[in-house]
């Protein structure tokens, strides 16, 4: 231990990949991501894809790009797009077909189309936003397991 004061409170790191894997396994999602807010900007802290999805994408595309890896290149302001809106309200949102959304409502619409992502769920949790999605259309919020501190 140390007797020195922290200049800022340290963030507690949890096994986020294991939690995202559990979300995919329990909901049937093909990806899961956790967005973290720092100074009013949301970025992807961690992501997970089931192995079968990664194998399928690599065989079809011939590269290692995924919806989540493309999403890592995005920074969203609090209130911007689906993720920013959910973070700002502290709520949750289900989008049955993200490919039909405008770029203003969902800035990653083109990437959703590119990777065949239809349904997306965003939930404010643990000081950030849990996002997960599927290639099929969900009409109701799927059941899933995710525990946070």
C-alpha cells in the first residue's frame, strides 16, 4: 500500500471479456461491446465475438475485420447516436433493425449493413454502455447474463 493520495480515483478492472462472452452465450448475440465514458466521450473499452462468428467472417471476408473492430474506431459524444443517447438517459434501448436507421440516429449503420448486424441492444450499466447484437431481428429484449460492479 501507499500513504500518498491519488490524483484521481483509479478504475477497477474486471474480467470484461468473460462478461461479454456470457452476454453472447446467454442472448444468442454475435458480438458484445462495452463502451466507456471519459471526459464526455464514449469509446469501446472491450469487445467479444463467439469463435464461430469470427471463423465465419474470416472465411467470407478474407480478413479479420468485425463490426466491433470497426466500432473501436468511433468516438461518440454523450447523447450522440444510440450509445450516447442510452448513456445520457441511463436507460436501455432495443433496435430491431439497425440497417434501417439514419446515420444521425446510428452513426455505424453502414458497418451494421456490411457485417449483417440487424438487432442491437444498448443498456447503461456500470458507468458505461453494454452493447450487443445479432444477425437476426429481435422484436423483444433478449434475456442475457451480465453482472457489473
